[in-house]
C-alpha cells in the first residue's frame, strides 16, 4: 500500500533528510493517496505530465523536477517548480535564469554530477562543479540559486561500489559548501534500490518511486 510505504519511509528518515516521492508515470489517484498519508514533496520527470497533474491536486504540494530538462520546456516549469534536481549544463542554467527573471521568481536548482561507472551523457564531473564555483559562475545567474548537487550511483549489485560513489558526492558537496557556497543545503542522492546506503552517506533528499508506487508502465 502506498500509504504504508509513505508512513514507513517518513518515520525512518534521519534528521536532516527528506523524502521525495517520485510519482512519474503514476496517476493522480496514487499521488492523492500519498498526499493523504502526509507526503508533500513529489518528483516528476516530464514537463507536460507535471503541468497536467498539478492542477488536479492540492496547492500545498512541492513539485520537484528530476528528469532531463529540455530548454524549450523550461518556461512551463519555472512558474511553479520548487527545485530542479538535474541541471546538466550551464546552458540550461542560463535558460532557467532567463525564464525565472521573466516571471519574477528565483528558482532553486541542483547541479547533476556524474560519478557512476556507466558512461553518462549528462551532467557535470566533480572537477566541473569545483571549477564552476571557483570561477564564481553561479553569480552570473541572478534568478537561479544553486543550492546543492544531485547524483546517481551505478546500477550494480555491489554495495561497496555504490557506497564509494555516494562518498564522492558527499565529499564534493562538503567541499563546495565549505569553500564557495555556504548556502548549500541539498545533496539529492538515493533511489528505491540504494536509498539506505545514500542516507548513511549523508543524503539530504532521497528520490523514491518504485518502492512507494510499484513498477511504472512506460
Ligand atoms: C525515476 C527516478 C527516480 C526514482 O527511481 P526508483 O528506482 O523508482 O525509486 C529517482 N531519481 C531519478 C533521477 C529518476 O529519474
């Protein structure tokens, strides 16, 4: 049951960590059930889908965007999104900044960092992130606040490998926060298969879909 999973997960969150319920590909009724169990943070990965869902659901839901965001879709998302987790290029950050300025908002974002073994097309390397902040690149964007980083571990059955990737993300987060960005407050890591390890390694937000809502029908 969705409700039981929400209650179980939220009651087991360590201090300083929050649950993002990843509701992509699941219907409004499933989200409503999680909402009724107290869940308020939901993650979606397609702009059209979240735009269609949000008007059918309570206004106190925080919508987070976790997918690959195309620049031509930014305009529809920016008026209501709480946090964009997967900013994978500076070009995208510039577009979010532009659209946020047009609608009079400042939008919180996370840089997506790739540390997994899989060859990743998307995101920044840890070195890119350090360079971004050491050059003061974040100051180019007045309507965007980069408040942390997001990452995914390799899809492997090797807990030690997953843990070492989460450790890399945590130490990058700590370094950026200490040297450049004292306002850093989100380290988004951990999914259904690895969230326990992510929490042990200092995640501030786990993004859990399948464990709550079951398999997705794509
Ligand atoms: C779909 C998705 C999740 C949720 O994955 P589950 O394995 O279903 O928990 C988390 N993060 C991102 C970026 C996703 O795209």
